[in-house]
C-alpha cells in the first residue's frame, strides 16, 4: 500500500519526467527527438516520402530536446545541422506542439556567463514574428537582430558579424514575413517617416514591378533575397562562407499556417 502511495506521489510531482521517460522508451530511433516522436505517434508528422523513415531525424544529434523548458544542447557542429534544428522547431510550432525548451532556471544559470546561440535571425520588428516563438527556442539559442523590413545597415551588420565571429553561430537566417508593413508602405510610396528603411527596401520594389503574382508578396520575398545576397558579399561573412563555417539563408513566414518557407 505504501509503495502504491509513493508511486502516486511521484506521478503527481514529476509528470514531465515520466512523460519524457515514456517518449524516450519508444521503439523509434534513439536520435529521434521526443517532441517529433510525439507528433509522429499522433499522426501529425508523416514519414519521410522517400525513405519511409520517421521525419526530422538529426544526424549527430548530441542530446534529446528538453520538454517543458528543460535544457537542451545546441547543434552548432555545422550550418546544415543548425538549419535542420531550427526548421524542426518551426514544424513543432506549426503543429501546435511547441515544447518551449531552455526556459527553466537551470538554463538561465548555465547561460549567465556564456552565450552560444546556434543561429542568427535578422528579422522584421513586427510584433507577430518573434523568432523564439515561431522556431520554438529558448534562452541563449538565437541571436536575434530585428528591424522594420529586416534590412541590412551598418549597425545590423556589426551585430551579425559579432555573432558569427565571436559567438560562432553557424547559421544566419534573413526572415521576412507575409503582409510586411514596411515593404507595403514603400510599395505604396508612403516613405515620409521611414526614409532610411525605405531606401534599403526600394530595390525589391523595383524588381517586383514586372513580376507575375501578388506584387507585395513578390517584393517581400525579393527583399529577403537581396539582404541574403548583400550579407553574403560582405568581407567578413563571405570569408566565413568560403571556409564553410557559416551559411546564410532566407525565410518567409506565413501568418496563417505559422510555417517558415525557405527561399
Ligand atoms: Zn515586417
């Protein structure tokens, strides 16, 4: 009787640990992170179309992701692994299976004297596009630079180069989004109070003039691609790209689905 009481106490106090144990004990491969495992079991993630294997397996995955704020190791070995890891977080978010990792007190403490963000996000200041939320990351995971229209100027470039050179982040993502107010304003010629940002967005507006489809969406996508190109040409970042130490990619965030599409 005492043993049953003790078990009930453990169940009440440590539900997350038990959840983690049950997930880890599944028959799926060891390097399959638990929240993907959960989504796979619930039929919310389909097997890989080509291999038939469970999706989202990350090679050399150093440790399973935490559940409900427990710490996780960051995949900083190379840019491709960092990208897969980042996009896996977005898949959790779009499936409404966010695990909110790295938000507990131990994460605060272990990052108090050192930060090792695995990715840099140059995103729009828009209140609906918070990188830690849409990529399901936590404290110390992402080095985020945000400015209206996700444009690159000297100050944003300094911040990005700092993360790549001194924090050794291996992935840089320029993140645009659906219905971007900054790009929309420039498209409509309402640039009176945002001249500095507007000048940097203007090339994408010109490029979108003769394209088929929705002009605003085309301009937003072109703006992201232009910033990726501009970043890739800078002396510091181009050298790191040539040495295969970093990768720069573009992303487009969809408000309705929550999905980030790679451009
Ligand atoms: Zn925006």
